[in-house]
C-alpha cells in the first residue's frame, strides 16, 4: 500500500543505516529525520518561520492536547492544523496514547477504547480508535498515529500482553476507519508496534502489525525508563523484523546517543520533546557534549556556545550572555536556547545523511560519540 511514498536513496556500507525520501502532502522529507515536537500546535519558544529556515519540514502535534484545547471542531473550521497554525510543512499527530499512559490514574481502559479525565479541568472524555482517526482527519494531519496502549519499563508480562492485544485490535479498527475517510485526503496512517520488553511479544506484535500493510510503521514502548543497553537491544530486535520498504519511526527519542543507535538499525524518523524542554532549563547541545549554561564557569565566558555550530545563536551570542539571560529568567533565553538545540539536531541529521551517502556512518558515529561523551559540563 502506498509504496510510492517512500524511497530509499542510499545505504551505509557496514550498518543498516539508510537515507530516504518520504513524500507527504506538504512536501518531501529527507530521512533519517528528527521531528521537533509541537504538542499544542507550536514548538515551544520557536516560531514556524525559524523552523522552516532551519530546514525542518515535518513537526509533531498531539491529538490528546489539541482535542482538549482548542478542540478539533475549531481546528477543522480553520482548515486543519495548517490553516490554524500557519505552518505549511508537514504535521505528524501522535494519537495521545502516550499521554493517556502517563495519566494512568485518570483513565480506564476497555476493549472499546479509553475513558480519561482531562488533566486541565477533570472533564471526562472517551477515545476510541475510530474517534482518534476522526480527530486527526479534522486536523488534516499528514501522518496519523493509531490509538495504542503504551507500557513502561518493568511492566509484567500479563499486563504487556493485554496492552499488546488492545493495540493490535485498535490498529485494525483504525485502519478500517482510515480507509473509510481518506477518499479526498492524502494523510497516512502509521500503526504502532508494542510488546514491551518481551522478545516473543515483540515478534508477535510485529507480525500482526506488518500484515495490516499500512504506509509506515512505528516502534512504540521504547525510551520509557529502561537502561540504554536495553533500549539498544530491543530496538535492534524489533527493527530487524520490519520490512525494508516501509518508513520506520521510533517514538520519543531525541538525544545524539539514542538517535545514532536508531539510525544504525535502519530507523528513518524520530521525535522527542527533550531538545526544547531541556533547552528551556539550561541544557544545550554542543559537539563537545551537553553544556549546562547555569554553571558559574560560564559567567564571563565570551566564546560562542559551540564554535562548530553555524546557527544564529552561536554566531551572534556568547555563553556569558546566554547565562545572563538564563539567570535573569528572560524569555529570550528560552527562544535562543530552543533555536540552538533544534538547529544543532538538524545539522546533525544532515551530517548523518552525508555519512550514509559516503558509506561511512559507522566511523561518523564512533568519532562523534568519542568527542561528545568526552566533553560537556
């Protein structure tokens, strides 16, 4: 189904890393690609024009949050998320499954869907797989995600089986509703692979989800509190079972270590709030490791944040000035820090794609991490 949406353009010589082109309704996306998270229809502290200038063409919105505020009916009347926000690139909308998982005390699962209480005002709402597809149709999302049940690290096998079975059943129902509503719209539905940290469950879930033959595939249930070595193991295990021709998305990763491991295993897409959330809290990426700008050592440091970075923040502002803004709680700090972290990751992805094209990804990964993990403060 929809095989024309994704084309592999280069492969690394010694790993499973690959470059590709993902063709979506609002433009082509070069992969591997990091996707900034715009939970409420905006990437916090970064305007849409800056995102486009950095080179991003695919960002996330969140169905749970946008359904609660401002509501899918208003967004539909505005012409979908593109009309409402003014962003002319692509939108992927998460189904809200992770938010429902994280608010476990406020929700009740059943075969039909999930009843939950709003974290904002306590009002009760119900999400079925079909309703989540309908909401994302109102959003005119370029990529839809199915409603799933995410489980955390150290979940029992019994609970993992229940979550996986619900996710599989909801994937089939999501596909049916998507097929019924897509006649005049190019939005693509991605199902989600669960199975927690049990190899036989991951295998069983992959087999059923792949059989649905949807446009892409997402790996869920990783980066949920497990040790990094366990993340590496289960990412490799799951990715190795996926068909080569489909775009592959790992949900919720956004640091260089996690991204490099994903790319090495043939993953094409990933997202995370980490780069912008930590930016606002004073943690900034650099080629020499993360920099905690709140530390006193930067008080009179007039050097750029990262001399190798070519973004406007590193070009125009010093570490001392950034620390000054942070200590004074100036809004400008959140804007500049978020801009830098996203620009850093975009350029990082460009470097990754170049290394794959040259067949030298393994060497790039090794040299990047040697420097990145040695420095930082």
